[in-house]
């Protein structure tokens, strides 16, 4: 089913090719939707890999195997299946994944543990092994595709293709990151509930690549939510081919390591925002900034409580400056909060300060702010130095329509 393009959509960027990385797409026919649904990316020998995975306890075999194999630090290929999450499918689901891994590994002449597989779509339906086998066979001989085509192919309910890029200087070598992601619903972090893939030509040791990705995840993917639901399948992987010719980065003590880490964070932030902009039924992009927390983590949890509140999200959808709903969300977050120190604002206009509505509060600028597509909510807890920003979208009838008809 095709969905109207989100009004918050942004054009797909011009993503540079990455030396040592070649994407391909084919139609395996997992669903009768008339488009490609299998993405196959080859990676040159020696490519480092890092990953973060969903914490959902009913995760797919793809997540289980990926979580184990990423510890080995090397990758030769990525296969992404769209239209079928292959989660909650028992031994049949595992057989399908291992079949894909073995088929690709035999073709490339590498250990099957260096083949990473992701699947996304309906839960509870085993990935059809015959379609997977035939799809992979076609992919092994398919012509290279563009990044935008790859981004479109990994999508399910997404309404636009999502990509991001950044560069960094490591000594005299310029390194590049190109990345794609899918995600629109079942988005709440507890890691990074989506499928995202970062590719770089930087030379990076796997352990440091993992450190950079994990740190970026905590300040980007783990700071977004569409609906508070954490998926069974979702994964973010970073691959580094080492083709840029820089001195390998092994830790933050390595020259220019900070610049590389900042570029990884930049790309993850771009991707995270794109997922929120394509939230199912979204009409508004919302940034919630919390200051004055007892710690940064406490501030993040308060921000997520606000961002996940259906009452807050529907108020924003209705362009209603009902700041009392924000008060409610702060109080239910389970984090330190003091009613008499709490301040709340929208779009830079404070509605309440230190536990009291402002006597001269003028709702007109707030109402005007809420009519826009970009909305900010400011909360000052007044307790300490902790701060965080999280991102979400409004909750509209469109979300209900999409998910009520998801399997139709």
C-alpha cells in the first residue's frame, strides 16, 4: 500500500560512493507490491563492523545472529529483506536467515558470520526460503544501484527515502560517511528502532567504531520516538572499509579521532530526525528540550515521557497550547521533579515559571508557533545541570489509519 508523502519530507541528498562498498537491489517478491524488496551490499575484505540492536526480548533471529557476529568485528556483505520481519517465526525463521548467510558466504568465499541480515515488515510470518534463495541468487549477479534506490528498497511504510552524509579530515586524508535508514512507525529507542546502515571509507578498528556508534546512538536514535513501541527487528550497523588511506583509528587518543566521532554523530542525528519526520501520520516535527535535571540521563527520560504522551502529541496535532499536559508528563516520568520549580514553554515563550502560570502570559505567540510544522517544547526542572533534547512527532488520525490497515 502506498502512503501519501509526509509533509515533513526532505529531498534525498546526494550521497557519495564509498570505496569498497557496492549496493544492489532486486525483487524477491516477499509481498505483492511490484517493487524491489531485497537489498544486497558487498563490502571489501577487511571491512570493520559495529552495531547496535533492539532490546526487545522478542527479537528476530536476524538480531540475535547480528548481535553475536558483530563482536567478531568484520563484515563482507549485508542483506536486507523488506516486507517480512521474520520475527516470532521459530526454527523456520532461523533456517531462512542461515540459508541467506551461507548462500552469500559461499559466493564471496568468506565465513558466514561476516554476512549480516536484516528483515523488516509483518511479524509472525516466516521468511519464505524459496523466495529468499531466488532473490539472493539474482542479487549476487545484479548491477550496482544508487543509494536512493537502496534506501527505497529497505522501506516498508516509509513515505520517502532517507539518507545522510558527512565528511571528516583524519590527518591529510578526507574520510566520507554515506548512510541510509528506514523507519516510520514502531519507533521508540531502547536502542534504535529502525534499520539504519552507515558506510565509511575510514580505517577504523572495530572496537573504536563500536565506541563511536554506541555513543552517537545514545544522543540520537535513543532520543527519538514516534509511538513508544520498540520493534522486534531493528538494527543500526556501521561498516568501515579502510579505503581512505588514513592512519587507522584505534581510540580517542588517535589523531583526529574526535573529528571522526563527530561525523558519525552528525550522520546519526540526521538519520534520526528523518525517521521522526516520516512518523506515521506526522504533520509536525517536535523537539523537546529539558534542562535543570539531576543528570543528563534523567533529563532524557523526562523528555521521552513528554514525547511519548498521547495527550501531549494530540494537543500539538490540534495546535492547542495545553501546557498542563506537559506538567502531567513530567510528573509521571519517574524522575526527580519538583512542581514548585518547574517551568514550561513553547517556541521560546514561557507559559509557566517555577511552578506558577505567568501573570502576563500571552498565548498568541504560542498559538502561532504551534501552527507551524516545527514545534519546540521547553522544560526547566530547576534541579541541577542535566540537559537533553529528544525528538518526536504529533499523533494524528493518519497514524490510526496506517496501522489499522497495515496487513491489508
